[in-house]
C-alpha cells in the first residue's frame, strides 16, 4: 500500500488505489513480442539434406510451337494447318513416350473460343505441359472499359 502525498498535512490518509497502468503497458508489450515471435518459432523445420554434386541437365525438353493469329489461322512449328491437321498432330505428339511441351503463341485479337478449343484438343491428346509465349519487350496496353 502506498503512503504519502504532496500535501504537507499530517491528516493525509493512505492511498488505497493500485495504479494498474504500468502493468497494462508491460502486458501489451509482452503480447506484441509473443505475436511477432510465435510464427517464427513454428515455421522453422531443420532438415539434414544430402550433399551431391551434379551438372545441370543440358538436354532441353522437346517442344512444339503452336501459333494462332487474329483471323483464326493455325500454325504448327511455323507451317499453316487446319483444325483436322491440328488434332492429328496433337494426337501423334501426345502418343510419344515423352510428350513435348506445347508453346502457344496467340494473337491478342484471337477469339477466346478458338483458344479454348485448342487447349481442349491438347488435353484430349495428352499434351499436359502447355505454356503461353509472350513478348516481354512490349508494354501492356491498358484495357479499355467496356461500354454497355
């Protein structure tokens, strides 16, 4: 219990209140410390990894360059083809032991329906590694707002 006061009189009564503000301050600081450090303690997993020396794999995976222009014309490795030839070539490529990667070069003006059809035929043929080729040197044009 705290005694005293700033008054000089002898009739001062003892202070019966406990000042809890410093206790709350310390508890809040400890709470923040535990909130910050708790995730760091749970995410560290020590694993003893094996040591090995190896050279990078120099062989590149086989790939097929498939292009589709804005008018809907399809190209297989630069050669113009129609839809029936596309299905035939995708089936032949998917039947190989190691199916090649399909690199899609799609014109920005191409119809979404045609792109979805190409990807569907590729999946049916077993070509599961599909990548979209883009030109990183061109800045992305802002999309115009659609008008109702």
